[in-house]
C-alpha cells in the first residue's frame, strides 16, 4: 500500500513538477515576475478546497456525471493554458501576467483536485501511513521538477524547443484524459481498443504508472482516445507554426 501510495503521489507530483517547471521557465523567458505563481498557488489551493468541499454535490450534477464533467473541463482548461504558454514562448513576446496567473491557477487546481480524490479514497486506518509515504513522493517529485527546470535552462539555444515538447506531451495527455472522462459520462462513445501494448509496458508497473500520471500513457487506447491525442498534437503544431509567423 505504501509503495503504491508513493508511486501515485510521485506521479501526480512529477506531473505538477513538469508543469511547474514550464511555469517558472515561462516567467524567466517572458520577463514576468514569479510572484504571479505564488498568487496562482494560493487561488489554486482554494479552488481545490472548494472542489473537495462540494464533491458530493458536484457528483450529482448532469445525472450523476458531474464529477466526470468537471474533471474533463479542468483538463481541457489546463490544455488550453499550455497552448497559450507554448504560443508565447515560441513567439518570444513579453508574456501576459493575467495569462500566466490563470495558467498557474488551473494547473494547481488540476493537481490539487487529483491528490484530494486520491486521499479521500484512503481508509482512515491507513491515513497517516499513506500520508507519510505520500510526503516522500511529494518531495521526490518536487525535486525532479526543480531539476527539470534547470535542465531546460541548460539546454542553451534549444530551451524553447524543450519547453514546447514538454508542453505538448503533457497537453496531449490531458486532452486524452478529458476524452476518457467524457466517455465515462457517456458524452463520447466507448469503442473497442485499437491496440494493446500491455505486454510491452504495463500500466500497473511502476514505470507505467508514472508515465500514466505524467503524459497519460494508455496501453489499450480506443479510437476516440487516439483521435483526441492526435488532435492535441495537431493543435500544438498549428500553434508552433502560428507563433513562428508572429515572432
């Protein structure tokens, strides 16, 4: 149980670390004060707390599919934020404080809500053990996020390219995740899987769980999920081309 908790929290923190490194790099590259991220964190925590406080009411919305709808909208919101960040980074124009603030709020709400849902499912008898192992995963994930930030800076003239690829990987995974939530809500059709790579990399393995948490690795995707992933990359590529024209 403790190993599973460590892996889950590490995965969520690693995703937050990747997104956080992109936010910090955006502030550095776009000449925006990092104080905006502090305010984003505060409002993000408040948003996650509200989500948790009204989770039972939210779950009753839309014929008991409210939680899936809200989770899907949050994932789509973070995806849009990443597109905005990618456009600003590639176009090399001074960033918008309001855009970075909104991006940070959405990212922290997304990560905070997922951690809340995980800890809410933990039995009270194991809570403190799970919390301790989760804190270890949190520390490791945060450290990896810091290392990733400096890795972007040390990539020299390829900084923007590295940041753009990271944004694309996480963003495409988030749109795929949104499609999964909408399938659960019966908004999108559930289809048969296109392929199965479980034999190559199982989602239940430690590596598979980390990849699922960070870039939403799916070993048995359906056509809807594959289309969502492809559409996400198509949007990012179009954003790259448009930003290059405006640079």
